[in-house]
């Protein structure tokens, strides 16, 4: 079964750190593009970061320099290391597979995890 | 970044209605436009990719159209399970962006 399961969320003080994990089942992390997308309470969706199958990584300006996306191929797991956390980072964090269609012409997030909640507050 | 604007932000409709949601990009994104449905407390679900292609397993009452900057999602014969929030997303640029969402509520 194709599945993404996030964990690692919780309550952290401003300036603190947290590492999110996303365990992947049914496909390999090393062969796919994987992203983190977040959703602040009552708000819309915001893309955070992506790691390509080749290992290249990209970040939203709002998290650049503070967050790091990575993967462990042996554990088939995606990570998001979050440092220098701010109140505005409070959100549900989803991992999602970025799937390609039409011989690689188009892509969309076709598989999502259930999300893990991060709350940044003193 | 490419800005995505959805309208309306919410609408009320009845079971069996046909509804049309709109998404506009701040620049041309060709057909790099996806639509998602999100029910309360759940993860988003992909409905339409590449502006008009139906994701496998999604009912045919959902359809998408448009290219360039203007896109629509149409739901024919609204069903009770369709009351949810719908987001558009551009995949034209590496820094993908989402619209603010349209909440479809029961009239």
C-alpha cells in the first residue's frame, strides 16, 4: 500500500528546533520527488520544501536558511529539520509525493500523509 | 513567486447543483495547474492535474479547464461528500504556490 506517515510534531518554544519524519511505504524515496507542505490553523496551503530524486533541494523563502529537507534511503524516510522556529511556523505539516504525468511533462501532489502538528509558542 | 487567486472564497450550493470555481494566476502558467479537495481535518486530495486531466479514481462529475492565467473547476451534480474546500496549485515554477481556497458549503 502506498502510504506516507508523518511524525515528530509537537510544542516548541520560539527559537527552538524540531525534526519531522515521514515514513514512506509502497515506493522508494530515492526515486521520487518529495515535498513538505504546511497549513497554518484556518489558513491555506503553503509549500515549504522539495527534494528531487537526484538529491537537489529547494525551499520557500519563508524557511530558507532555517529548514533543511533530507532523506534516508535505507529507512525510506523523508525528514524536515526545523531550526530557529517562529510563531508563524505553527501549522500542520504534510509530506507529499510530487508525481509526474504525461511522460514527465506535468506534476502534482498525488499522495499525502495525514499531517503532523507543530506549535511554536512560549 | 507566482500568485494564485481563487474566487469566490466561499459559496453555498445545494445537492445536485452545478458549481464553478475559478483560479487566476499572476502570470501565464500554461497548463501547469492542479486542483485539490480538502475535507475538514483531512489531507488534501488530488482531483485534477495539468488543468484538465482527471486523477485516477476521481468521479467524472469533476472537470477542469483553462490555460494561461485563467482556470475553472466544475462540479456537476454536487454530492454531499463534495462539500469541502478546494485549492488550486501551480506547478509551473519550482516554488509551487496554492490559491487561498474556495469553501463549498451546503445551502
